[in-house]
C-alpha cells in the first residue's frame, strides 16, 4: 500500500531496557544495523501493526513491553535509487513511519529472532540511545534523529521499575 505521494506506511520500534539503552539489530546476512520496522497492512490499526512487527521481527508479545509513547506525525525518508528496483509505472519513493518508544518488561531471553519464516535479523545488542542516529545508514539518519529527539523526553520512564 503506497500513499498518493509515493510513501509506504510503516511503523518503527525503539525498544529500550531499564538502563535506557536501545535494541539494535543486524539485518540477516548484511552489515546493516537498525531498529525493528515494518509495513502497515491495509486497514490495520497502527498500534496493531507495531505489535505484529514486534512479534514477527524480535519475538516479543504485548505483555513483554510497555508503550511509553509514539511520534505525533509521520516521519518520511526517500529510498535512494540504488537501494530498490525502479519500476517506471510505480510512484514508490520511500517510507512514512510512526515511531513507538517501548520499554522492555520481560528479559533479554524473551527476544527471539527466529519466529518467522524469513527472519529480518540475525544478531542484536543494546546500545546507547543516541548511538543509533550515528550508526544508521545515511538515508535514514534524519528520520532516526527526529524520532529519537521527539521521544527522548519519555526516556526516564524506561528507568522506572515495574
């Protein structure tokens, strides 16, 4: 599903632990690391898409996390030509995303990268909050910076003990 401007609706997930570190995952067979993200299906509520992607990509259920917040508006990035196949009949240009900040209520052992038929990630680790913006592929950097900046005021809630 692509909107009239050429953007595919998507959710992004910033998962943090009690030390306010964030979940950082390596794409299967690649050297690229990123936050979990994924497309929103037609007529799928945004929060439902986030929970579906959370389960598919990193094996966590809703009871493993607490939603601390989400971005107010869509954040967009264009995908460079050399990262996707150009179809002269397609208006696709990139992703528009709503980002969620989640606090892990479960433990590291709850994370499972192998629960779907085609796993997205083959490794993961905790990193410092702002390290993601410095490490992400350049065409996603502005969106990561904007999402992290908007959600940063909620970070003290991650340190709250359940």
